[in-house]
């Protein structure tokens, strides 16, 4: 039986999911808060830039599918949409801040 991927591999899978409004992947945008691989189960907490995000359902489903593709078939994937802490631009990677021209992009 193939083991579940490690957290790094899950993050890599989630980098394949782009927010169509931002034109960047959800990891660089800072939307992925937690990835944990425990006992053959992968747990992911993610958020949106705003609770009114019109593509929230689509992004959650795309993230779930990306993680499932990176895992053996028997792996349980739990993806939870959370709102705490509230997302803010400081959660973006330096690459994303530079892309959008946000202050603090020089790191």
C-alpha cells in the first residue's frame, strides 16, 4: 500500500489550484492555513479572501480533488473552509505580494 503523501507533497498539490479572480495559486495567496497528515488521513484548513467570495465552493472542490489526486485511493481527505483568522494580504507569500505590488514585497 502506498503511504499518504507528506505535508510538502500536499502543499505542492494545492499549488495547482488557482484562484481565477487573483490569477495565482491558493498557497501563494495564503489561503491554505493548515495541512496535516495523520494516520492515513490528510486534513487541510483553508479560507477565502472574503466570506463573499463568489468562487469559494469551486476553490474548495478543486483543492479537495487536487489533494485526492496526490493521495492513495484509501486516504481520507478532510478539507475544511475556515474563517479564523480572517485573511489579510500579509498572509500572501513574498512572490504574491510582489506580483500584486503590495508593500513588503521585498523580502
